[in-house]
C-alpha cells in the first residue's frame, strides 16, 4: 500500500459565528442527473454574519454574501444568492429590517452540477449592511466518460486523491458497490472485476456507493441515479480537498497523533492526556503522511505508547500543503 492513509476529522473550529445560522436542504447534484449524498462525511458549511454602518458613498445593499470554498469544489464566480421572506424573494438593496432566509446556489468545478442550501436567521438592521460569510468544505466529484470497446458492458474505474495534483492513493479507497436504483439491501455483482476499484457491469441505472473506510471512518459517497451506458468507460475521481499531516520531529518514541479541535488544550486542565469525548481521530504510526481536512487543530503527541503526552497547539492544515508536527 502506498504510504498515504485517508482519514477524516470534524472541523470544529474554523469560524466562530457571531450569531447562530442554521444551514438546511443541502443538495449536491450533477447535471447528468446524479445526486451525490454522503454517509459519515466531514464536509461542512460555516456561516458568520456581522453588521456595520454603511460607508459614505457606499451602495446601500442591505445584504452582501462573501463565499469561500476550500480546495477545488466550486467554479469561480459561479455563486448566486437570494434573500427570502416567507418564501418570497426580497431585493438585497434597501431590504426592510427583519430576519430573513438566504437561498445559496453555486456551480461545481468538477463534473458540471451545483450545490445549493438554505441559510436561516439572516438579520437586517436599519441603516446597516449585513455581511454573510459562507465557507464550504466538501469533496469534489469528477466523472469522465470515454467511449471504449467493452463488449456491450459499461466500464468503471474509481480512485480517491487527497487533493488536486496528488498522486497518492490507496488501492482500495473508493471501491464502488452497485445497487438497483432506489434499493440498497443487496449489491449487484459486476460482470467483470479487474481490481477493487475497476471492472465492467451491465448497462443500466444504479445507485453506486464509493466506500472510504480507513481509520474506522466508515464513510460512503452515494451516487444516486447513475446511468451507465454500454461501451463507455466511467473514470470516477473523488478529490478530498485535503491537506497532509505528519510527525516530523526528532523523537523516535512518538507513536501517535491524537487530533482535537483548536482550543482543546487550553480547556483541558492538568496533565496532558487523551480525552475520547472530544478526540476526532488518531493517526498511527505518527511518522506516516496522512491526508487531513483543512482546519485548525490541537495535536496531542503520544510518546512511548502512552508513557507521556505533549500538546502541540494551533496546528493549521491547508488544502494541498503538508503540515509538519514537531
């Protein structure tokens, strides 16, 4: 196996909302009709709103939306937002004071499609501008279709990469399972299987599950309503939009990295030790490079298989870059 293990951590601290906004109706859909749904994934949407007085000469737009996506997920400049009151659209310029909903839609950068969701609790105050900052983290799905002689069968090939441009991948991560559309009680065996990640199957419309099951994450990516045609190769690439983390210090007795949300070390009093209730994941062995979702963490260094622990605070992981813990 390539020395790269896919692991996933809940990103508890990236943005601290000034007021709580609820995100609902999250939809991830490709233009070819495939609906993408996740099980136990760590994708998330963070929303922060703030109010400030209009500056002299500034356009009196009551609500401004600022969007940031981590890694390669959204097409540049593709987002649209609608301000809603009771389900009816309200102009963002000169909106009366009150509490609104926000409909957010963005085009994907991989296979053509879109992500959409609703944000509730957007507050507009008199003579003030509300800025809504939206940060999105999710996996990028790209499905390339290539005409290929397959003796009337559909050909498939799946892979998972930690980030765009990376060549690291596991020979099993992203293994697909096929089910009849709308039915998940019994998998359909491929007609030919060349590896855990590739093979051939009869043409048809399936619900396809991509298994990402490393470090007991138990994740699945469902591609619902996936129509597979004869003599076509479907190259499925799942980009985790992750960074990478590794212990790069000189202490050879460091065995594990225990990952926690940033700020955990200061909250825990006394001698440094693991806390299972807040621990997100453990990387073992510590000297192997692991893909890790972007975010800010406190890392508990496990020395000598629990003989001693030390904190490394404020470790920042960024998409497409390596973070060394020392």
